C-alpha cells in the first residue's frame, strides 16, 4: 500500500463515527421462508449482530437503530429508512451499518445508487458486515467487484420470491380462499383465516340495509337512519373490534355512514356467498401502483361462504339501483311504483302527479313523453287508486298460483313419480351426451374424408355446418333438461310468511317491498289497461309445464 493510501485509511479509522444500525425484515422478500431463515434474519438477531461487530470497532459509536419490520426491500419508501436519511442530512449520523446488503434493499439499481453515489456524496461510511464491505477501506472498495453481482442476486431473489408469492395467492383465490387483509363488513375470519364466517351483529345491519332499500329508501336516507340509531360505520366497527383498519374513503376523524358506504354494501356480491378477488394487481414486484384488471380476469367463486342475502333479493336490489329512482324532496322513500311504471306505447316512464279539489287529493300517473311533447304520445293517464286495485288483485292471483305450484312440487317430491321423472331425466342426459359425442366424431370423420379427397371442400363445409347446428341444438336441450331437473329438485319458491299473509288478507296494504319482490315492470296502455310483468315469469311457466307433465304421466300410470 502506498503512503497516500495508508494516510487516508489511517485518517478514516482515527475518526469517531456516529453510527445508525439499519434493520429490515419482510415476508414479501422471503425472509420468513423457514424457521432457520426467520431466526437468522429476525430484527433481534440483526441488532445483536451489529452490536457484536461494533464492539471490535472503537471508532464507531452507535447512535440509533432504524427498524423497518414488514417492509419490502424492493423500494426505499420505508418510514425508518427515510428517517435515517433525514438524520444523515441533519448530521446526526455519518455511518450506516447493516447485517448484509439485502437488508439495505433488493433493488440492485437503487442499492448501487446509495452505495456508490449518495452515501459517498454525503460523507457517509457504509458497512455490510456479512459481505465484508466497508466504504472506509478504499482498498476493499476498489477490489470488491463482487458487490454489484451480490446486489443483482438479491434483486433476482426478490423477483423470484415475488413470482412465487403471486402464484401462491392466485392458487388460493381459485380455491375460494379469502386472502384480503380485512374481512368485509358482515363477516369475520374463522379459525381458518382464509374462510369467512358470518358476524352475527354486522350481518343483521346488512340485512336491515337491504330491507330499507327494498322499502324504497334512498342510500342517503338509509345512511341518515343508521347514523341516527348510533350504528357504527364499517370503518369504526372494525376499529372497535381491534383491527388496525384504515381506509381512503374516511374524511373525518370518526367515520359515519354515507350514501357511498351504503351503496358499497348494496352492490357487493360477497353478501350472496360469492367471493370476487383479483380485481387489481401491480405491474411487477418493483412497481407498487395498483392497476384495475378487466372484469373477465376477476376470480369469482360461487358459494365460497355462507350468504347473508339471498341471490333473488340481491338481484332485485340491483334492478332497483339500475332504475335510478329519485326520492321527492322532503321524503325518505320513493313512491311504490317509482321506476316500474312505463308507457306501453312510447316506452317512456310514467310520472306521478297530484291534483287538489278542496281537501281532496287526487293522485295519478301520466306519460313523461307526453309531458315533454304532446305530439309524441298521449297522456295515458291512470289514477293511483285504480292502479292499486288492479295490481293488488293481479298480485294476489299470481301469489296463489305460486302457492299452488309449490304445493304440487312438495307433493311430487313425496311420491315415487318424482324419482321416476328424475331417472328419466338422467337417461335423457346420458343420451344427449352420447349424441354430442357422436356428432363430434362425425365431424372428425368428415374432415378425414375431405383430407383424403373423398368429398369436396363444399361438401365438407356443408356437412360441418349441419353437424355444428345439431351440436348447438343438443347442447341447448341439455341446458333445458338440466334446468328442469334443478327446478324439480330444488323448487324456487318457498312459502314465506308475508306471502301467506298477503293471500289470506283482502285488505292488506300494498307495500314497495312486496311489490318489488314479485313485479319486474308494469306497462300502461292508452285505454288504461295495464300489463304486469312478473319476475322469473319464464321460469315459473317452465316449472308449471314440468309439473303438468308429471301429473299427466301419473294419471296415465294410474289408469293403466
């Protein structure tokens, strides 16, 4: 070593360095890969390692330890690392010690920038104990060409771990395992941390929210009602339960229910037992900005956990929200027909109007198209009282039909004709499956004949089109048969208490909640006729037809 180098080294070593020990641990970087690795990389172990090293370095005085527990080494936006940089700029420390280079970071470009440019520029001595690197040793710095390679290896290791973690999480999502940081309001984690179970208290609030929306209340009115009752918002409820929950939606010190919070509950399919995950992702392990993924790439798992809301009710609420009904100023809920009354001739919505004669109030509906332009359509005027009478009577007949249908299904289930029908359907399914296989085989044979020049290209295309049509028709038949079988086994409609009450009472009040459960749309004609479109009308007709078939077969069997 020449005299100049010896003088510089002696000068560096004679100086007292104010040192900061930097400690970092991250599951994302694979620091918890095994029990031995965990113990070796633990924060406590890193601290002891640095303290032992400093005992042999009298020129180094430890000032503080900077600890980032749970922060990835890929980026440097870590709270204590930033605090350390600030202390360097404020001249509180002029030396940084880490157990090894991977503790400083796993992004080889950024690590290189700090070691080769920033630390020397700020006059900071940097020591990586296990890598035998000390920037105060000029000879070691100039000779240690392996440091960039170690940084590159650390970066590659982080990339490999990131890929493995992504793959592992993807498998969990596809298995229907919940991997979110916090359970959605209404649920909590069970003993199996990847399985959601119903939170009894919060689930009741969710049901109340759906019930209030079914009654015609706006999202804001629901939020106001919940706040007036002192019901904690989802964010506050999570905090009360002891979770360190934070949300970007919170704008006040104590979050309250808002219209947006209510909307998030009403539109979340998790409440029907469907788990949807993988909506967002990061481009790679270095870029942490989350990007939204196309809906077709989301992972949807049906029946992943117990439902709080029935699928039928969720679909009704979705329909109500889509109709975008507005609440009249000063009112908490929309009128019973709001969003459901349509002009049969022009398709415009019918609007509610009031007329007064002394103390008498007359309520009626008119076509909004006529209101805008009288030449477009006639008024289609109809009184609310006449509408109520017609709808109530028709709805009672419809519910009686459903009740009779349900009774027939229950009877069929108890008799042997049900199992006979199911057996017949199974045989039909097997035949359909065989037909599809046969048509696919014929397609292949046609192609072989075409290749061997036994038939022309035009003949081949003609045969192929015919067979494709047959396959398509057969698949439709299979779907229809499967639907009938499911109807027979499950039965869509159960006798709910409100339905029985409505059937037995002649003077029951027609409410919004009952109306929206069964009616999809009402068309009003110019002559005041109305056409009511019931929900699941096609399915009900199919079910009725199936019940009729079984009854007919049973009657024939009894005659024989």
